[in-house]
C-alpha cells in the first residue's frame, strides 16, 4: 500500500526517517479471507467467490486457534476479509474473539451491503479500527462491475450506517478501463459522505481479475488517475482537508509521486521523501503482508493463491512464516532477483519490484517485469531505446511457483 497523503505531507512538513524493515524481523499485516461465500459476483474477485458454501473452510475451533496464534505472534494488524466476511455464520463470534485478544489494529474489509441495522450496531460495538467498503463506480456502473442490481445503494447505505455510528470508514475502488472516468466522482462521493479514506486499487491478475485482465487500465489512463489523486492529495494537505488517499497493487505509484515531487516541489524535499520510501521498501509480499485463505492455506499475499507456504490446519501461522520457505526467503531479499525492466530499474529500492503475480500470470516467471508498470524507460533510468522485455511464457501460467528455484 502506498500512502499518498502521508508522503505528500512529508513534502510539506518533513519528519525523521525511521528504518522500518530489518531482514526477517518484520511481522506481517495478515489479511484473512474468512470465507469465499459472497452475495456479489465481482469481475475482479481474486477469490472467485459466489453465494454458495465452499468445502474445506476452517471450522470455528480451527479459526479460534488461528486467532490465538496470531495474537501471540504479535502481528501489527489483522484484516478480516472474504468473500464477504459477514456471510460467514460465526463472523461475530470470531470478531469478538479477535477484539478480546487486543490486536494492535483490527480492520474489516467488506462489500458493505450487509452493514445496516443490527449488523452495523454490532460492528460499531466491536470497535473496529477501520472498515473498508468496496465500490467500483457510481450507480449502475458499480452494479454491473459487482454483478448485482442495487449493490451501489446497499453499499452506500452501509457507508452511511458506519459514519452514523462513528466508525472510521474508507472506500476501495478498483480502477479499470471501464470505470476510470468515474474516479473524480468517487473522490467527490468520499467528500460528500464524510468518508475518511479513499483506496485506489490497481487490477491484479488473479481469480476473475486474471480472466478479465483485458479490462486493465491502459498506462496513460493510469497516469491520468495518478495525476488526479496527486492533485487532490496536494490540495488536501495544503488546505487541511480530511480525506486520506492511498493506492495499492502498483508500487510504481511511489516512483511516479517521487518524480512529481522533484518537478513540482524541490529536489531536496523529494530526496527526503525518497529516503522515507526506501525505508518503506515498496512491495510487501512475503514480508510485510501475508494471507490466510478460507481453507487455512497461507500465501505470500492475497493474490498468490497458486503458491502455498503451508496450512494452519497442520502448522501454526507463526511457524510457517518464520520457517525456511524458499519463496518467502527470496521475496524478502533486497534487491529481489528481478528481470527485464524491473531488474534494470533505478528505483528498485523504492518500488521493491512491484506486483509479482502479474509477472507470473503473463510470463510464467514471478521475477519477470510487471506489465502494469506505467513508467517510461527514461523515468526508471533506462534509455528509451533499451529493450529488456522478457519473452512471454506460452505454457500454463499456474504451475507451482517453487519451480523457479
């Protein structure tokens, strides 16, 4: 996650740089998909969820044991997600246990359609630190994208129910070619509804997102979207507006912002921001972020479902995460063994190699260049005539990732 507003603030009011990442010592933010069941059917859903019961999901006792282990491991944050997490019958039992264990940060990621009435009251009573609600456009655009008529109105009702109960709430917007034109409207919606955070997510090629990767935003549209977000973040920081803006799943955003700072503020302050970004380190897969799937499988991130480190049904998460898994060890390397444009990029220390699953899905190699990097060769320190593109992989793109060692 790239915290655009935070780094914009660094341009205005610099603070001391603190190194955040020491090798092997970082505890991850855990995104736990409690269930695949969901009442929507989104075009980009990485879990390929549907409104049915899926076999093999963790039982309540197994899930309780996971919570105990995560608390003892002292992870910095736990995000309860899905599918639609409120579709799990024992969701509130698990959430109450999570709150009792006093995680430093407890969040809920939901489509918002079930967040009214008693559900909203119970979420408020639990004291979630943050509730993220997904919307992918205004009105019919969102409903088409999310596969259900009326989904926009239901999710907006969930937003309003959260705000009425004093819950910090954010909107998550996955940008594609089909909805990029609504980005300004989404930001305006945040302001009119008093939303605390706006999260722009770039499309990741996993699940239905891989099936529909032809919908991915063209690079020029991505740049225009970033220009708008940067403009809004600058205005917010300069004018004291409350909306926090973050982006996810394309760490090139940090490099694009850094270059904006050099051009529009000054080189000295941009260098200070670059030091902060280097301490952050870019892509967090396998290091600062982890995923537990509904069946208990542990992955380097939420999108990398084809690579499993182990399963919490057999081995506690804390042991899996601190074990000797080869993929985790390589993801934690700095620099990573990147190839193509990513391998030659002058900003690996900022970006960390971007999103590896896109490279894997396109080429069959998790260390190839990320096709969603929208920066020009010149912007990443290469001559425009350099041609470093990896030859696309023509075979099956879902082979186990460990075959690359």
